């Protein structure tokens, strides 16, 4: 990894936590609950990383605005029924601990809600390693740059000293809008070709490769 990066900002779902399939399943189950057309897996995967309301509106365009609260409730019901069974990608806990241990500033920018992220940081045990976090219910949804801009301002780190790591084009577009370099991981929600089209520094296909790229792998 280029040593110029003082701050590394990670997306959560599909980047650190192996949760893309669970999110897709929850969107599909919530659609069934409301009697709406069920989006196929590709459409549901594409909206991962957006704020929940935006994600559901794009994944299920037939959803009437008046039904958003009910859809959100059903999505959360299905997702939270098994989120404790989800696991970090292999080696993620050691990677984050090693980065923090060498003095790297670490942050999270996620489409999750504050409640959802705090819950995930608690049950994974990673919360102590991140110095700042931003969620979709506190900022504009990705790909708007607000999350990154606020993190950089809070931590006093310039854009050229910041790196974004994410698994979706939403993450990479947010980074570009904030003037921040980005690394893509293709083992999450979006495919390699669409990630490469956003021009990341690298597109990484396996968790072990990410650890090595960041300089903490075997």
C-alpha cells in the first residue's frame, strides 16, 4: 500500500462482513411480504451500499412511497433475524487489528443505519479499532461524498491522504466525488467489470489479497 494514506475508510457490508447474500434475501422476502414483484438477485445486489430507503426504492420500483415504512420494517425483520450468524470475511479481524496496531486511522462509511452499524461493530468486536464512522441515516446516501467529507474534516486528514475500500460502484463513485483514491473488492456485491469501470487503484478478488495489498498479509 502507498504509504501516503493516513486514513483508510472501509465500507461494511460486502467489504468487511460477508452479508451480501443475506441483504439480497431480506429484500426479496420483504417484497413477498408486501405482495410486490420480487427483484432478481442481480437487481437486489446492485443496490447494496445505498441507504435503505434508496435501496428499496431502486430494487422494488413498484413500491409506493406510502409503503416505504412497511417495506423497511419487513426488510429489517428478515435481515435482523439472522444477522448474528453472519461472519467477517476470512482474516478481516486480524487485518483491522494489524492496521490499527501500526497506527493507521480507520473509519467506516456505510449504507447501514447508525443502529445497525453499532450493532454490527459490537457483535463482531471491531468497534474499538475505528476512530470514526458515518451511516446513511446521518448523511446523504452514497454516492454523495458527504460521508467521506465529514470523516476527513473530523479527523483532519486531507483527501490525498485518504483511501476508500469498498465492494460497490456506489463506494467508488463516492470516493471520486470526494477526491479520494479507492480500492475495489470484487468478493462482495458488485462484479469486477463494473468496479474496474470506475477506475480504482486496484480491484481485489480475495480477502487475502486485500490484506497483502494493505501490507498486513502473510
